[in-house]
C-alpha cells in the first residue's frame, strides 16, 4: 500500500478490532445484518476508488487489490463481493462489456487490453461461477469518463488541435501526465469512441486518431484528405529534422577544417570544406522541398477556410431565399399604394375634426354686436385726458427738509423715527 493510502486509512488501519471486521468475509445475505454489511461495503468501495485515483488508472482487478490492501500478511476476504456489487450498480464494468459495440478496428488496439481476460470471464460465466477471476479486469466507469474528458481537453489546448489527425505515439507523449500507461489511454479513447468524439484508422501500420472539433456534434470518419495532410505533416517534420542534422554536420566539418588548418594539414582541411559544401547543397535541396510541403499545407488550410466561407454563403442564401419566398415587387408596390391611401384618409379625417361644429346665424349676429360694443368702449377710454394731481395731493406730501446736508447721524435717526409715526 502506498504512503498516501496509509495516510487515508491511518485512523482505522492500526485498529486491529476494526480491521478484523473489515477483512472478514461478507455474510451470506445482507438481510442478516444490514448495518454491518453496508458499513463494510461503503468502506471498501471508497478504498477501491481512492486506490485507482492514486495510481492514475481506470482499471482494477482482484489480484491487484489483494496485493494493495494486504495487512499483516492477510488480504480482505470480501473484495470479490465488493467488486460484484460495484459492477451490479454500474460503478464497475467488465472490460469485455465496456468494449461491446466497438468496431473491429478498435478491438485490434486492445491486444493487451481485450484478449485473455474476457475469454476467461466468458468461460467462468457460462459454467456458473459467481466470483470474478483474480486477473479479470474491471473498468471504473466514472474515472474512465473523467480521464476521457481530460485527454480531449489536453488535445484541444495543444498545438495539435489545428491538425485533423494525430498519431497514437504523439498523443501518448502529449497525455503522459494524465495517463499512467498506454492501457489507460486506450481505455480513455474507447470511451471517446463510444461518445462519438474520436475516430481511428491504421495507416501503413501506424495508428492515427481524429478528434471531434469544438463546433462539431460528432466526429467524422478519417478521410483520405485527413491521411494526406497527416503524411504532409510527417514529411514536414522529417525534413525539418534532416535539415537540422545537415546544419550540425556542416558546422562540424567547418570546425574540423579549422583545427586541421591550425595543425598545418591544409589538404585535409580542404577535404572537410568540400564535404561541408556538399552538405550545404543537400540542405538547399531539402529546404526547397520543405518550402513546397509548407506551401501545399498552406493551400490546404486556405481551401478549408474557403470551404467554410462557401458553406456560410450557401446557408445565408438559403435563408434569404426562404425569407423572400412570398415577396414580389408588384406586391411591394401594391402595399405602398394601400398605405398611401390610408394616410390620405387619415388626413381627411383629421382636417374634418379640426374644423369644429358650425354656429347658427343668430349666434353670429349676437357675437358681432358684443364685439362692436367692446370696440366703442375702447375708443372712449382713449379720448379721456390723463388726470393731473390736485393741490390736495401736493399738500399731503411731507415738507422739504431745510437743514444742511452735513447733519449728524443722531438727527437723521430722529427724522427717520418721525417718518415712521
């Protein structure tokens, strides 16, 4: 058992009484003691899942679990019952059942995954054995789904996301931190295949994988175009590696020539320089080939962009055609004429309402006489001269002060008080 697992079990692992109960076999029926049965089942179920997470794997078997949980030379007797119960409730799934429905091309990937164990399980199942074989492997359903999602996320965030296909070896190196071994990666890919997120193909004995793109609901089959792009990418990589090797060899020849010239070996130095020239010419040829490959890849990428734009144009044209299906120029002109007619009718109604109700002739004569009388009164008021204030008005005014201007403040305050009386 690992140190992390021992730490997780520290509170119970050293308790002999508790461990003796947990290491004992399950009773024949859960109904005998439901509480003890459920307690033991919950304990070992959590330990099995924790052990898988610690080992970064998605598969378990009875043989590994017995070795992992050995204590004082003894292994838990109830683990077969635990695995069977977890399989019945859907937490575990036999590898043979997990791979059911996958095409033959995928089964060829599982030489180490789907070969002997399913056959042994099938034989034991047919003869009526209820206990799983020690070497029979189970897939932890929840963990394999999480691992598949992690592999997909790693691919989509890598430099390979722009490529249509990727080799299995490249994916293995890319996901090495997430998948402990190749078997874990295969099971994760099987889950992605069941979810229609990846497709695989064998090209000249090499496994290539195609992932579903972010805007796609499901992945399409690996096409000849995908394989062609994969070959071009591989050729580009090989040419880049070869050019780097030639550059290093040319630098080595130059350095050797310098050393030989320093030692006075001019003939040998010239031979090294000629070899360097040959390497440079070969590098120039490979460089031209590399540029051709890159040009083809650029054109393919441009064609994919053009294809996407064309598809967008076609979708837009189809939508516009559907929207204008019942619209014609004659219908538009007729509609405008009807609108203008309604506007004219509204203007006539508004003009009629603004005229108000017509008054009778008697009422008009009466209003005319009242208007004339008001005009006469206005003329009379204009002929009356403005009134001039009389002597009484002048006498009522206060007397003009006769004192000098340089009066003091006390006199002014006295006068002000008198005025206020």
